[in-house]
C-alpha cells in the first residue's frame, strides 16, 4: 500500500507529508523499494542493470557511474559488478535489489522481508549490509518482517500490527522493557550446574534463574538489571562468570501484546 502496488481499503498513508493514496507519484519521489522477491533481466550484469534503471529515472551517465561504484561497495558486490545476474545466488540478487533501491539517493527505503527465503549465509550477509546501510547516507529504512530477532537486531523503532491494527509503536528498548522485567544471560567458564543456577537464583533482587543452553538466564526487575550491585553479587559467587549481557526478547513481548489485544 505504501508503494501503491495495491490499493488501500480505507484510511490514509503519508510519505514525507504526502498522501500516497491521493498522489502516489509525488509521494514516491525519493523512495526506494525492495519487494520480497525481486526480479531481474538475468542476462544483464549489476552495472548494466543499474545503468538501465538510472536511465529510466532520468539520471545522468556520470551520476549513474558514480552511484553504481559506491552502491556496489556498500552491498559488498563490487567483485561481481560485471558478472551476469543469472549466475547469482538468491542472497546475491537480494543485495543487488537493495543496491538498486539506493540508486537515486532516496530519503526513504522500504524493505519487504529482506531476508526471506535466504540460506543462513545469505541471511547473515544481508543483515551485515543492513546494519551499515545508513553509514554516510541520510536515509530512513522502513522494514517489514516476521523475523523478530532480526527486527530486534537491526531496528531502532518498531510498530507492531495485529489483524491490520496498530497495537504499539515505540523504541525497541521501551517495548522490550514494557513488562518491567529484564533477562540477563550469564556466561560461565564451564557448563552451569544445578548448584550454579541455584546460587544465582538466591541473589536478592533476582526473581528466577534457569539453564539457557550452556549459559544461565536470570530474570529480575528492570531497575536491578543495570545495577552495579548485580554484577558484584554474581562475581562474588565464585562460579566462573566471565560475561553478562541483557537478553531482550522482542518475540516474548510481541506474543504478550498479541494475547492482550485479542
């Protein structure tokens, strides 16, 4: 609906203050998009693809050339610039699609499930590109995804939808701390024993502790999670703790919100 590929059933949607339902051409100036399954002329190379698109949108040859070099470097595809896209993996094609969306220096990029259907290596490569996508560029990235761990890792702000209704719009930190509880992952120099877990659980201020793979997960109120007393108390246990970090589960918060909104 934001890119005007389908019509809205009701309501309004604004991009840079322009209603896309009323004036899509004006609203979409300066917007780059990557749909879930991008298609290409497979007999063209990335350079040729960017040149074709640049000409279609009225860019000068000089600007196309300069932007092509910069974008291919950004999406880590420089060494494949002159290879036919038909020989690329889906992950490589997805990165070319992302680069294509940046061609005319957009102020907004809209991504639809950017890692959908990729193998683990392709997903990791795409996430790495997305993490650095704003470096040196004044751009807002809007991403839709069901991969909540990726959303938590990549995004600053999240809007949660349920059956077409917006049920929450806030920063990642505010959403994951909404319940007032925090989870801390404690890494030990050995696989935690039942006694190790019990010692952590007995610390005043910790509400519960359990094995979390080869680590210990401890739950506690938000105010205690970042207290210097917590780190001292765990260190004083003598259980070989060498690292601790906060485990912010967007998925758990999402499921709780969906349940509440029923």
